């Protein structure tokens, strides 16, 4: 009788341990799932950092050989700003951006073509390839999730200065990952969807002189070869 009771206690203890282990695994799986979602959001932040950095450099007079954006400090990953402000947020997001190639640079052997780039003097379009990375860690520094996206951005000497042209990784629908503009000249590939440049008549010294004067095309399309860091994917639009 005593032996049977002892065996029952052992069985109950084993079942309890198994339940706790299963419960711990469930919690851990949920944590990793949540971390993966935050990592995806981290890529959106990294993309914003890239565009903001390129735009700031161009606005400051830099039009080639762009510098990589400085990595921002880790940010808490919480469901709400209120939770983040309490200092008890269990996860942190770290993002980084590395530039893999630029059409304005001669570094490395070219492997792609920047088709139909608008090189009119004021627009001065270039292409920039970059890799975006995001990681999510817990309090102990353990990496729970990572995410990577490779993108190509177009830069311009006039606002909006920079825009994402294409990406190799699916993103939320609200993300500006669709091709900012095309490369088709309308001859054999459909409608002309290139970036166009026009001159507008403006003579403040003679009133009415420009009335009715149409915009004049001043396009300067070129297709320079450049190196994008070997990130070429057949489904990308460049």
C-alpha cells in the first residue's frame, strides 16, 4: 500500500514536471513569435533610418558616396508607449543599416545596371543598395528573433531626396516597398513610367511672358553599370 502510494506520488510529480515543461515551451514559443513580429517592425524603422539619412545628406550638399546611417540605440519593444515608459519592457529592438553599393561610386566590379536613371543636373538620380537588419533580445541579452531586408533606394537632388525603389523581402502593405518609378521608355515595355524632368518658364521681370508656355522636357536618361553588393534578385525592379 505504501509502495503504491509512493509510486502514485512519483507519477503525479512526473506529470506535474511534464506539464510545467510543456507550459514553459508554450510561453517560450509565444515569446519568439512576438519577437519575430517586433523584428519585422524593426525593419520598417531601419528603412526609415536609411531614407532619412540619405535625405539629410543630400539636403546638406552630399550627392555621391553616401555614408551609412549611424545605428540608433536599442529601443524597448512594448505593446504601448505607456508600458515602454515604465522601464519593465521585456524586449529590446536593435536595428542597423549597411550600404552595399552605390551607382555614384566606382567601388567593385559592376554587376547590375541602373536602367533609365534621370541624370538631369538638378535631379541627378543615383541608386543605393543597402541591407537592413533587426534583432530582438530579452532582458538577458538572448536573441529571440532576427530579420533582414535588402533594398535599393533612388536618390535625387531635389525633394523627396530619397525613396525605396525595390526590396527582396515582403513587408506590410503600408510600407513603401513598391517600385517608386519604373525604367520603361514606352517603346517595347508598355507605358513610359520613367522619372521625367521638365523646365517651366518663369520670368518675374516680364509679367505674362510665360502665360501659356508649356513645360519643356529636359530629360537626361542614362543607364550606368554599378555594383549593388551582389544582391541582385530576378524579381527586383531597378
